[in-house]
C-alpha cells in the first residue's frame, strides 16, 4: 500500500497520532457517515497499539536495568550492596486484541471521510489527517519526555518529530532553579551529573523545548521528575 503521509513514520509519533484521531473521531462521526461500530474499532485499535508500545518500552527499560545490574554484579570498583535483584513488572489492564493492519484500516477510513460532502479542512486538521505542507505551524509543538533510571543515572528520551534539536533543562533542587543542561541533536541523553554526596534521596526535574534553526519553537514540555540517590 502506498505510504499515507499524514500518518507519522516513527512509532511513538504514530501512538500520539492515533490517540488524537480516536479521541476526535466521535465528534464528527455522525456528520461524515462513520458508524458507531467503526468509531469503536478505531478506539480499540488505538488502545491496543498504545498498550503494545508501552509494553515494548517497559520491557526495553527492564532489559537495560537487568543488563546494568548484571554488569555491576560481575565487576565492581567497591564492595557495595546492589540491592534486590531486578524484577520485571508487566502492564496490567490488557486491552482486547485487534486484527492486523491497524493503520491500513484507518487509511481506508480516512479516504471515505475526505470524500464526504460534509468534510472540511478544519475538521481534517483537528483529526490530524491533512498531510503536512512546506509551511508547518510550529506554535503548538510540545516535547513529551520519558525518563527512567539506568545504572543509577537518569536517561531522558523524547520523540523528535520535525524538530532539529531539543533544549533540555534541569532543576536539581540546589537553589538555581531550571538551567539549560544541553542542546540535543540526538534525543536520547544519559545525565551523568554527580549524584548526591550522601545517602539522601533527591528529586531532579526536567523539561524541554524544541529547536528549529537557532530558536526555540512551540511550547515547553510538562515537567518530569525522577528520584536519584548515590549508589
């Protein structure tokens, strides 16, 4: 099937896209001839895809943690207690399984939607089914950070989208507030800053903003927090 350009290429972006589409579709369904069963099918597809993406990410993070633990268990610079062995906690509330070809089905549905006499470009923009053109509105771009611990240090990831770079900010609760940590060209960063000097727990907060050219664009991300402690 020919690629449908309004559907993003990256899987993380697909998850965001299908969530928006499934959320907005009921608002227009009766107007454009989409049945309740079709709306329910799209919502089931969105739930299944999001579940699988989150499960994949959880398993990937668990594998990284197990690998780090194994490495430190084999060879250590000091006789430190590593804590309990890693445990993999799988997601609960598994949604119903759906047939293969989620985005093929949705692409065919979108063709029908656009053929409706009641379809408008404003509706298409709201549903996210208009292919991007040469001039992209960057005013609403907003990063979504994902943070997890790897060998005791925070690893921060973010979907790139159309952005060229990402300004990452951190607040280490040291009285300085948020400061620029780095401008990232690869949206995957391991924060190897010095950990607290004692056994106290400290909360580090992160936020980010997309960059195009040399300028920040869009909206600042929501703040994401992580608890750090010296190993």
